[in-house]
């Protein structure tokens, strides 16, 4: 068995935490397989995180080449179980913050970040927060969709935020139980590759709190795309038209969601870098 040393920086957005690996030329790709991601993210065997954000130039990764010329950097996002993720709303803020602190982008304006869900522009606000253009929420046909957790079942709404979500409105955030296992949904074919499940409670006019079980991770302290899904589904149910603003509280903080007249949404929240170091990965 051999080892490979990986340098990492840890950060979080509303306590949804990630390890960032700077790999501009894509040369670390052979070592960062699913097993390596699992080791990095393991909170006992590794550093510990909800996922890994590999920082790679768009022209150095196959999924990013279509964005070359419009964005310099691609967010190669992996869930804690090693699976590939399309998009991560909290992650993209942390990713852009990392680029700025490393001097890899001009932090004075808007930075386009390429993801598997498309281009996501990130704006650095004067108060230190970051705002991400999250695209237009989609509402796939999901007649009769229900989610079950903690021995209870709720009607749910499917929302596409570049990655799949199911939003269930509950009476109390404790209702879904411990969320140690993935919630069960029916019809099963609605989400053939799994789903991020949000359980949300109304706290007031355009104000909600939520918990989330993220596919490939488990329950996390926050989910940016999930907060957008909750706000969009509430607005749709209430007949609210844009422009409108929502506050979504998560266990790790608060995210602000703006519904824009063109149908897209923006998400505003913090991004913090907390630690850096190296880890010897076991290979083979």
C-alpha cells in the first residue's frame, strides 16, 4: 500500500463544511477517487467534511471545457461518500471565497464559477456575504409524491435546483426524527439517483426553518440549494410573484433567498475558511 499527500483548506457556509483541494491542472485526479474522498471526509479517519471541492481550471477537466472562455474555474464537487454532485449552493460560496483569498480572482466584482449544473455567478457583497445566482427553479412532474421519515409521511414537492430536491412542509422540525437514514419517497422512480430531502416549517410571512438529509452525506447543518428549493416551493404554493425575498433558517445559520422577475433566484450567505493542512491518503 502506498500513500499520497493531499494539501487541503477547510471552510464552511452556514456550517455546511467542505475541504478544498487546489488542483489547477487536474494532476491530482487519479488520487482523488471515491475512496480518497471518503477518507478525507471521514470525521475519524480523515479531516472531516460534508464534501470535497476540487479547485480546477475549466480547461483542465472534461466537465469544465464547455465553460472555458466564460469562466476560469470549475467546482468539482464530491459528496462525502465519494459520489459526484452536480451543484452545492453553500459550497460555491466557499469556493469563490477561497479563490479570492488566494488571489486567483478579482474580488471586486462578480466571479463566474462553472459547475456540473451550469454557470453560477458569485457576487462579493460589501458586508462580507456572498450572493450566488442559482438559476431558475424547476418543478418536475411529481404527482402523488410523498416523503417518509421518522415513522411519518408527508406530501412533498419535487424541485430541480440543478440537483434534485423534495420539499415537505411539517408542523415541527422534530417530526422527521433523527434522519440517520435517508428518507423514503414514493413513487421511487421520481428520483432514480437519489434526492436531497428538506423538511420545512413556516415561521412567518416568507420565513421558514428547515432540516435536510443530503444524498451521499446524511443530515447536514445547511443546504444552499435546499434553502432555494424551500423558498421557491413556498412562493409557488402561496402564489407569490417576484420580486420577493425569503428568509430560510438552517441549523447552521440563515440564508436569504431572492426571487427575481426573470424567474431565477439568488442566495446570499456567509463563507468562512477555518483551517488548512495536509493528509496522507492510503492508496491501493
